[in-house]
C-alpha cells in the first residue's frame, strides 16, 4: 500500500551554490500551467496505482513557497481534492525559505491542512550564508518561526549544514546554539556534498573551493550529536534529531524502504516494485501528461536482490537500524545469511552492532556511515 506522496515545485527566486535538485528561476516560467499539469499527473498516477489513504505528504523543491498566494491556494486545493487523506491523521509538510513565507501564505497553508514546516536555514552566520548563495539573514529565521507559531504551527523543523567552505568549528557551534535557542521539536543537519552541475562543483574543478578537512567535518558531526542529546533531542536517523513524537514520518517512509508517489518535474517515486523518475525539464515533463501519459523518464523494476540491499543501506540510516524479523517477513530470507560476509566484516571493524532483533550502527559506524552503506551494494 502506498502511504506517502512527495510533490516537487521546481521554482526558485535564487539558486544556492550547493543545490543539485531539479530547479529553475521562477521569473518567466509557466507556473500556472505547471500546476494544472501537476494536478493531472496526480490523477493519472492514482488511477494507475490507487491507494485508500496517505499518511504523509511532503511538498519540496525548489522553493514551494516562492509561489504567489493564488498559486499556493490552487496547489493546496489540488492536493486536498486529488489525494486521499484526512487532516487530523496526516503529516503534511511544506518546505520554505526563511524570509519567503509571509503570514498570509502561512495562513493559506494552515487552512489547507499543512501541519509541519521545514525551513532551510543552513547557518546563522551571515558571511557563510552569502558564501553558499543563500539570500536570507539570520534575523529572517527568528521572524519566520515567530510568524509560524503565530499562525498555529507547532511542528517546525530547520536544516543546518556543516563542512561548508570557510566554516570553522566555532561557526558551527554558534549555529547549533542559535538553533537550539529556538526550542524547536525537530532539527536536521547535513554535511556538504559537492554535486556535479552546481556552482561549488565548478569552483572545486578550479581549485577555488576551500573545504574543512575530513577530520574537522567528523568533529563537527560529533559536536552536533552531543549538543542535540544534551538538549533533549534524540537522534533517530543519521542526520535527524527530534523530541519524542516529532520524528519525520515522511522521511521514515524512505528509510523503511516503503512505497511513495513522486509528483512533479524531476520527482522520483517508488510504486508497486518500480522506482520511477520523472523528466526534469518542464517541456519534457508536461508534454506526456497533456497526452494522458505519466511523465516517466525511467522506470526500474527493482529485483528482489536490490530490494534486500536497499532494505539494509536505507534501514541502517535509522538509529534503531534494520529489524531482522521485518527483513525475514518481507523477503523470506535471513539478513544474517544473505549478507553474512559484509556483516562479519563490519562487526570486526566495530562499525555495526547485532542483537537478536536488530542490526544498527555503532558510534564509530555513524561517523563512517557512507562506507557502511556502500558495503551492501552489489552483494546479494
């Protein structure tokens, strides 16, 4: 059963130097037409693979809140009209930029059933924000969160980044302290990954990108974990921290390797055993939908051996790790047998722990997470 939906709004007023998501400048784009076509895609997808109700809806981008009020109302009405969910049971998240989200837009979201807002803050250091291509200032974060609370949003989360060019340990510590002063129920924090086709990638090619050392980045992560725990936020996934009950249900869908719809240009979904990817360019995305076809650029039926690998490397992102009994229920095989070799190797290196019920990362394993995850690819 498909219980989650991701909706992609690719428009931005500014492009950040590290972003490799499918995005484009808002100015001059056929936004209304895109929203009409997006509605049709949702209808086509639900006809092909119906579901009785959704537990989570996540609207990301781009910058979904770069839409004007009328466009935002249309999008919210579409979601309420086409997708099967009930307001009091769904986790309904909208991504936003600090400073972009007016009180009026927040009111529109609240009335549409949105109950969670995710702000892309990245840092509380003004110079660093400029250096990574962000246009908001630290004070925009405080006013946006104040407005959000005033509009009735309790479930607010922010993203922080570390391993940024020119970022010192002191800068990161100060950002963590500022973030914690806000007393939010959820925080995410990611290290910078320099992706192709980004400003930072081009700078790196020219030796103009000066990043912290790997050791310093690892120290930043350790400080992050300590500070979050000290402030009553438990780590439930490698990059995510929450007060009990405020864990992201939507992202947990991904880590549990469960099905979800992906709507919009460049969106990805996992539906009934197939991983699907939509065309990114607007013209290529919209054309098939106008002709009554889904806008798939690629469809990959996931063979069982890949499903088992995904169960391991996605599940190990969670602090609880992979449930051995769930693995057996899903695949009719024992994880300890299918992956005997990598598990033995990782145990020997002290990167994972195994109990009767679970396999999970040790503290050392969290610091070398990507190394652990890669061990399970191409094995089964």
